[in-house]
C-alpha cells in the first residue's frame, strides 16, 4: 500500500487525496503522464478546487523521487502555511507605517530562495511573493538554508505576478525592479516609502513583461568582469540599502 515517504512528501493516490481533504499545505504535486482512472480524476478535481500546483511528468521522474510504489503521483508538502496576497498586503499596510516586500520572479534554485528568506527575515521584510508555477519548492532544503526564517517571514503564492503587482500598486506600494537594464543606481533610488522589490533569476533577470509595469528600475554597480551577482547576494545588497535609507529618516 502507498504511504508517506518522509515528513515532507507523500506518494500514492489515496494518501494525497486524504492529505488535501485534511487541509495539508501542498507545495506541488507531480502526476505521471498518461495516467487515468477514477481516483486520478478525483485527485485532479481536488487539485483544481484547492488551487494546488501540479505538473505532468514522465514516470522516470517519479521513480527517481521514490523507489516505492508511487501509483503515478508524488507530492511535496510545504513546511509552512502560505498566506493570501490580500491578507498579507492589507494587514501589513494597516499595521506597518512603512512596509517592505520582496517579489521573486522565477527563482528556481532552492538554496537561493532559502538564502533570500534568511536575509529578508534579518532585514524586517514583511512578506515574500512568489508565483505558484516556476518557482523553487518551499521544502525542507529551503528551510535548512533559511535556518528557520521561513517560520518568521510570510510567504504568498500567486497565480500571476502581474496581477499581484497591480494589487500592490493599488494599495500604495511602489514596485522597484532590481535589474541591469537601467542607468539608475539603487543608491539613487528612493526606498524609504512602502516598497516591493522585484528580483529575477540569474539567467534572464526580471521578465520583460514585469519590467514594463514596475514603477522604477534600479541596478547595483558591477565593477568586475562578471556580468551579474548571485541573486541572493544581490537581494541582500538591495535590502540593506533600503534599511540604510530608512534608518536615515528615523
């Protein structure tokens, strides 16, 4: 019979169905390509109803994830509870005179994600917004890299980053993209007002569609031969510049 493989994952159709109904927070679910049946249909309906990220994968991937009988499905359970964008923004704006958020655009490396969360906790970030699809899993590995900071920084998963940005703008939060595609330095950018900083992945940076709707763009100076910083290092540099500016006005 299928069963739990460890504390952060579940395999087997019925255990995953029961997990969803029990209110477990799933980070993502992998479903074998071409698999069908009554239980699979029931599982897919529940996934859709609860807005859980799922992906169709070849059986070889499932075999790599567990050597046991997976029945064509494997799921990662998040070690933290996610918050909704509306609750995160509204409660923060109402309670905090000067909110600071991070928006992560396609950050897929779990160690980078964990390092960003750790720095965010140290700099008093009010919350991190990530897309449901195409982001690093909020897993035990991320928890280890973040050294427990995931318990202290609210994480919000959204269907579309653009919609999240528009909502945050309507709440009085300026959106600043950290990107080399600008002449404006982060040190000349006003980070003292309510702000959300967008960080992109190291390969392509912040997506073009996101860059078109942000309020400002800002870059860090690069004086060496390498064209980009590690994203977690860059995020830390921008966050501490925000802290420096905000301390200056106290």
